C-alpha cells in the first residue's frame, strides 16, 4: 500500500526566503507523486506532478519538486516566498494504473512580511 | 474544458437532520468521482469513490452514503447528521494520463456545520 508523510504540519518563512516543504513516500510499485495547494475555503489546485519523466518537476507559481528514489522523497521548493504563497499544501501518491490516491496530512505555510 | 461544481457552498444543519450534497462534472465522460472530507485542522479523508453509474466504493463505514445516478452526478447523503459530520466536503474527478497516472481535479467544496 502506498502512503505519504509530510514532515511538519506548520512551516513559517519570511517573505523572500526559501520555501521547503517535505514529503516522503512509501510505495511498493513505482509511484506517481503530486503536490496540491489549498487556499482558505477553496478546493485543491494541482501545483505539479511527477509522472516518471524528468525527476525535477516545475509547476505553477514558481514551485518545483525533485523526485529522489534513493531517499523516497518528493520535496517542494520555491526560491523566494511571496505573501500569496500562504496556504495549505498537500503531497499525494498514486500507483501506476490505479484509481487510488493517498494524501499526506498537509503542511500549512505561513509567510511573514 | 472540464468543470466541476458543488452545492451548496455552505450549509448549517441541526443534529439528526438529513443531508444531501451534490457534485456535477461537465466536459468529460465516464470520470472517476470522489468524495473527501476535511475535518478542522486535519487532512483529507476519502469517503467514497465511483468508477461509473451506480458503482460506489466506501472507504470508511459511517452514517454517510453516496450515489451516482448519472455519469456526471455524484451525491453525498445522510439520513441523520451527527456533530462529527461537520467539516469541509470536497468532490473530485479524475482522468487517466497518457503515462497511466490518475490525476484528480477538485471542486470548490461545501462547508457543513452541524449544530
């Protein structure tokens, strides 16, 4: 069975600082990995996805993530945080040819001025 | 393009009352459909998913039920709400990517408060 663990339920950074949100996965088969963002009282929006092509994936709003098989990780980064990045971020895993998708518990990002 | 709708956007219901939340998807055929719940300060809990009309799989036994009367319509129901049913309910649909991955797209959600 696949699962993801997001390290840190809350992350706080200053505006302009590096954003690093951690996600580790567990999967018995090659996984597909996703990062979603949720703004208050809204649905989830896809930021980026890893689908076994390039290991460094670029997404919307300047975010990117790197798939590292040796570390079973898929951490989300952004070089310079903006106030508008404040939101909840979810990592998710889905195995090949499977309807299932499992989400992490989420990380709330706060951006300080 | 595909769009997903949920209504109502917000709902306040007394304990013991019935519930009906609706989700509709436009612009795609035979989507997989999902109901999730987010309790305050918690992650997403998958409640139900459907791969076709009348085909419902339940992830968590509870007092909620789901139905899919049309290909594009997914309904979440309860006969008697509990306080613990309060939360943010999200509907999602998915499609298969060319590489065999299942990407999900979410609706705007329904905020349910049970008093």
